[in-house]
C-alpha cells in the first residue's frame, strides 16, 4: 500500500477526536541511518543510528505534530491558527495551515530566526510578526490571545502535537524491531522529549518490548532544566532551542528520571563541532540545534560518564542543515575564483 502519511499509518494509536479531518504532506517515515564512521570517531564499540527528521516535508520534526494539530483543528471548524516559534514550528504550521485552507499567524523573536525558517513561513503564506523579545515572551502572548479570540494554538502545549510526535518513537522501534538502549535528542520547549517518552511507553509491550534511557541535551546558554530555574536571557548559536522557560519542562524532567536517563548541557562550540563532524563523516547536514543530541552523547563519552559499549543508540537530528545556511557560510573563506582554463584549474587542484 502506498504511504499515506502519519495519521493513516499510526492513527489508531493516537488519541485524536473523532472529528479529526486528516491534513497531510506525507510527513514521517524518515530514515534511520547507521552512522558507522561517527560511532568509530566517538570511540567505537556501539551501534549508532541517526533518525533524520530534517527529511520531513518542511525540513523538521514539527510536521509530525502539525499534521495532528491542524487535522484536529480543521475538523473543529477552525479557520485561524497561531504559534510562537524559533522558526521550525512557524514554517510547519504555515505549510499545514495552507494545505487546510486556514490562515496562520506566527510570532518569532526578532532577529533570532534562521533564514531558511523565516523564508519558509513567508513562502507558505503565514502572517509573520516579530516580537521585540524572546521566544518565551512570544509564547506567553499566543497563549493569551488564543484564550481571548477564536484562534487555535498549535504550539506543543496543544496535546495533539504530542500525539503526532509520538509516531517518531513508533518508527524507531519498528525500524530496529525493538526499542534502542539510549535515545539522544535536543531539548528546547520540551515537547519532543515528552512525545518520545509517551510514544516509547505506549509501544512497550504493544508491539516490541523495552524502553530506552533518554539523554536530553540543552545548549549551555539556554539550559533551564539543567540549572533548575528559568533563564531570563537565553543565548545560543542553536537558535531553535534558545528557550529559557520550557512549557513542558516538568514532563522533560520526568522523562529523564523515569527512563533512568538525564538532561545535560553542552557548549555552543561542542554543538557546532558536532554539526561539522556529522556532515563530513556521514554526509548528514543538520541545523545546529539538531546536532545537540549527538554533541551531548560525545560529551558524556569523553567525560567517561557513559558506557556506550555494546549499546544501540539512536540520535534524533531534528532539522535540516538548509534551515540555517548562514551558520556555515558566515566567516568562511570564499571559494577560490579560477579563470575558465584547464591550466588554471590544474594549478588549484594539483598545486
Ligand atoms: N530541534 C529543532 C530543530 C527545533 O526547532 C526545536 C524546537 C527543538 C529541537 C526542540 O524541540 O521544543 O520540542 O524541545 N523548536 C521550536 C520551534 C521551539 O519554535 O520551532 P522541543
């Protein structure tokens, strides 16, 4: 049977109301790519897989949650949706709203959204509003306005977002024919870690047995769950997770504790170094935030706090590298310009 999207594939496992009317871009079904060279580089002796969520229709994992949230909203007769976003949720909400014939409004922190995400939101026809503040400020505002007006909220506070995002855990178990030993992923507003843990728990004993330990990774400049208190002015190169008051922070901490895992922080340097390593060793280019899970794994192995031997580890790479091209091109040496003559080319290549 041809693939018909997440609601068609996993619908019976998702807690969605009967009025739900599927809106899909055939999201999900993303590859689980073995990363043999990277595993060797990190010390070897374990299996490493990349769940490449950047290959979803709008370039991030948000599409899993958005197909569910927009489908539910459409069935309820909603005509306008709103979200606060560091960029990926905005692009995804805009695309699914467009497909459903709805209006979308997205609030983004001024000057802190990567080019590929902003361009996406505009291309899909969203009303884009910059807030002279942080993501956390924008989230507070969309919660308030959606209470006051007939505008539906599609941030991950919306429970249907979590239902949709559980499907990534199902896919991983189906791909491996069991749960992995560890799951590493970036944590921002903490919707995704909440969804994975819910998905793994639901699938345990339903189809395959076992639960992974969860390693959630924040950027050091935006690590409220590691510090134990909100961060007023979060700052990180990984703008997707530049969040100081995660909406589902409690649930993220629960997921880490229940799974006998943990939430840690890594530096921007570690994130950018891992982004580069992954691209160069495996041919997988992800946006900075998406490298945080792997950077956390590398950090723990290097610190001797993680016995990877014999383990099967899955790292979630949440968004495509094309979302944030500037992080690579800014400050780089411009490619050499060569006259259109063979000899000139030979000089450059052969020296
Ligand atoms: N990775 C990427 C690429 C993201 O865009 C996000 C969140 C995360 C990881 C963290 O996921 O929030 O569920 O813990 N981006 C949101 C947005 C905040 O607005 O696009 P989370």
